[in-house]
């Protein structure tokens, strides 16, 4: 039985990295869509595989352990007839080329979506930007190259700041969101004090720790950027939400 | 290519009814699971088909228009090797028997999960319970029979109250959550004034309109009840969350 027998899922989502980040991505995508009833919404399919080996640890130890899960996951989504695939996990994009090679349909790169979103802000290109991400994502260089090409100056975190960030990400994955929020607020304020003008939340756990109502620093939410870019490419952001 | 080549999704979720209710269900399920890292979480697959014809309107007009989407959706999920299927939409359970007949794996009935949750509360069985649901769900009788069998007295909404409720559900589906919350608070307070002791949020849009922090009435959240019951049946609620 093919899924095509009923409603075609146009978007494929490879999830579980982590599970709460996947839920957050789906929520943001749903809220970003200018729909007035169920039927205006995008049909999608999500495969959530939380058992994939840790991406950041694998990159740091030189292991490709997550790769078979990632390539077979995207290949399976492509086989269901989706038109576009997204992976709401920054670190897994270290294996982007291998995933794209395994998928017959385009995979939207999260860093492309995030840097496109950054370009829409009023931040001058010379304004210092901090990348808040796992050690694995920092090492992949998926943001550094794109930001430099676009003319942004990138401020690197020192080891103490990166350790604080690792701890925040771990707390969100463990469901301890309150302490993560407090530490995130202090880290953002410290970066702001050092002259940082904007932070890229380059890990999909971080929007869950960031205080959207009283932010200590303006941020690019890479989950939201990925959701909006996917909706845009699939023609679901053509209408503005009434009243906005 | 089979999904079994990588990580087996143990739970199948038929979503899109509505899209925000599906996101809410996934979020609640993730938060209800006593996990300390990604790998403790449940693997799942969701097919979100927001284009399914309106369930409540179909029931009221005597149409089975949603049925082909529902049966092929659950059959497709079953074919992916899931162990259990859930449908976070109360109204669609009008076609429960036909869906179960189309699926080789068990479908957990949302009203069974909700009434099991109600039985765990301190509400005496004779305490009046209000069913807040679409006109379609009310007409299906999926709650009335179960509540009566369990010894609960059910208070029916009058036509004006039901119209208010229809409007709240419509607002949530359209993404207008703020006015929905205000009307929901007033409706709950009015029911409380009439002696209602507990409300069943028998539509998965309603938890998004209910004020969890300052509830005017204690409620059973059928999305959360469905999530917890699914996790329990699949052995994912055996450990208590540390510190609770």
C-alpha cells in the first residue's frame, strides 16, 4: 500500500535528534503557515529515530556511526514520495553530502536556511555574530564558511562558554528546561557584553532554552528558519497571515 | 527500502486533524516520557494529512468522506512495522471499527485512554462531568457510553454553549489562540457555576485553548491521556521521572 493512495505528504522530516527539537520544529512550522483551516496546512511525514548514535560525539571521535541511520532514513522518506526533506538537527548536517547522495529528492540544508534568515535582519554584515552550537557542529564548519562568504564576522566561544553551552543542550535533551533557560540567559548576556550583536542558535535544542519574550541577545532560530524556508520552497508561505 | 533497515518506529501516529493538535500531541508525549537523553525516547512515525475532509461536518451530514483517508492512513502505518497506532483526533474515532479492521496492529482508542485517566482522579464517580467536544464527537457517543458504564454522570452542553465551543475549536484551527483562550476560560467558569466538577477536553484542539496554569475547571486532556496510555502500553512509562 502506498501513501500516495490518499494524501501526498509533500514534506519529509527526519527527526528524533533530539525528540523535543523535532516537536518544536513541527509546532513552529504549523504556526508559521498562514492557514485558516486544517486543509490549508502542509501534508508531511516524520520518521523520528531517537536511537541514532550521538552526532556530536561521533564527529569528535572521528566515527561515522550515525551515517547508516541518516542515509537509510532520508532514502526511506524519499521513497514515500515527498518533494523535499528537512532534518531539524544542525550537527547531523556534517554528513549532508552523503545524505543528499542517498536521497532522490532535495534535502534543504539547515545552515542555508539560517544564513538566508540572517541576511533578512537589519544586522550590518560586519556585525559580530556568535555561533551557539554543539562542539560537533562547530567542528563541521557548516556555519563558518557560509557566514564568511556572506561577509559576517564570527566570534568564537571560548572553552568555558562552550562547556556552558554543552551543558544547556544536555539539560534540554534531559527535559530540564528551567535550569537551561537560566544559564542560556546568562550566556547570551555575557556575549552581548563582549560586543556580539546576534547569535545563531545552531542547535535545535537551543530555541527551547532561549527566552523569546525577554531575549538577552537577538537570535536566529535555525529550527524556525528551516521551517519557513521549507514552506517557502513548497509554496506554502505565499499568503501573508491575515492581520500581520 | 524498509524502515526496518534502521530504527523500528514502535508508535504510528495518524495526524493532521488538526495540525496544531498533532504538534501538541507529539510535544506532550515527548515531555511525558521519563528520558534522560535522546536514546531513551520512543521511535515513532507520523503521517500528517490535514486535507482529510472535515470529520464533524461529515458525521452531521451522514457522509463517510473522511473514511478512505483514515483507513489507508492506518493501513500504511501498520505496514511500516509499528506496534501500536494512535490518532490524536477524537472526532475521527467515529470510524474506529472500520479503521481497526483496516489495520493489522492495535489502534488505541482515545476515549478509552481518557476515561482511564479520569478514573485515576479523585472525582467521585457520581460527580457531574461535562464533555467538551465537536458536535460530531458528541453525536458519535464514544464518550457517553464509556462514562455511563464507569458510573459518571454526564452534563450535556446547551446549544449556546456548544456554539461557543465550536467557535473556540475553529479559532484554534485558524491559529487564533488568544481569543480562543479567553472564551474557553469563560465557558469553563460558567460550567463550574452550574455544578460541573470536571470537563473532558474531548477535542484535541481544546488543550491549546485551556489555561493550564489557572484553570477555571479541572480537565482531562485527551491528547495527554492518549500519549501516556500509548507510552504505558509500549513500556516507556515504567520509570518515574527523577525528582517527581
